[in-house]
C-alpha cells in the first residue's frame, strides 16, 4: 500500500470521527421532558415556504423515495432537527425492500431546549404519532460514516426532498390546516397543525398540491 492510499485512509477516518463527534454532541437528553412542557415552548417563525411553487411532478422528480406509512412514537430531538421513526407500508418510488420496515426521517423543525422555543423551518410541522403520511424523501448521504455511532447504527435514515413542509402530507383529507395567526405564540397552540403558514396564498397552494398528491397516490396500486 503506497503512502497516498494510507493518507487517504487516515483522512477518511478522521472525517468520520469528527462527524460522529459533532453528531453525538448535538443529541439532546430529554428523558425528563414531558409533552405538557413542550406545549409551553415559544414559537419562532422560520419564514415563508421557499418551495411553495413546486408542482406535483416536481415533487416526484426531485425525490429518490416516495413512501406511505405511519409515524411512530420513537423520536430523537437533535440540536437543529428531529429524528423520527416511520413504518413504511407502501413504496411509490424507490426500492420495495423497505416495505414493512422502519425508516428514520430527519424532520427540519425542532425544539431548542436551552432557550425553550420551537423553531418552525420552511412551514414544517412534526409528524403526529400514529398518523399516516405520504413522504417525499432523499437518502441521507452521511449514513456510511456513522455506522459505529450507537444513536444512528443500523438505522435507515432519510431526509425530506426539499427539507420543507411541502414534502409531507397527512393522508386524512380533513387533517388540520389553517392560516396561523400571530397570536399563536406557544407550541401547544399549533401542535395540531399539519402545515405552518401565515399567508393565504401559501395555504391555498399547499391545499392544491395536497389534493393532487392524495388523488394521485391514493389511487395508485
């Protein structure tokens, strides 16, 4: 083995170790935090939805994997994201090997436990335990570097295709969606929402795409 190969191996190992350390320090221990406590966290608006003008075909083409399944009661709160378990029942795009398995989704909105606020990112609301969703996903590219990390080891991890609320749809047609008012200051006041938006045009666009998603995929065998 020449020196160049040795240096490449050393650098790769150092990068993997550095990444693992960063990930480990970002994990929050919330074993004593109750749901009632989270409801008191203040809401921090993450701004408008950048991808609100995407079409259904854009969502499909931009996604590596499209699945339908159940959000599970297994969640890890990170510094800038939330890692949630998801039971795959149907695969519309991607490998059928994950049908019947649990995958893990990085949800972009997150709680800040140091300053007690909930940060809304790109209109995204956290999935509700036991609810059924259609998700537009991409495979998380860093999984191979974290196989030895006890928090990520053996987990099949994905991110949302646009890291946005526009990538997740509750299959219930009557799921809770309405324009948020500025007087909604605490997480408990918005926890039931499926999409966070302060603008009617954005809400109308979201509802239009949601109807297209449900009509297209719910009728797909």
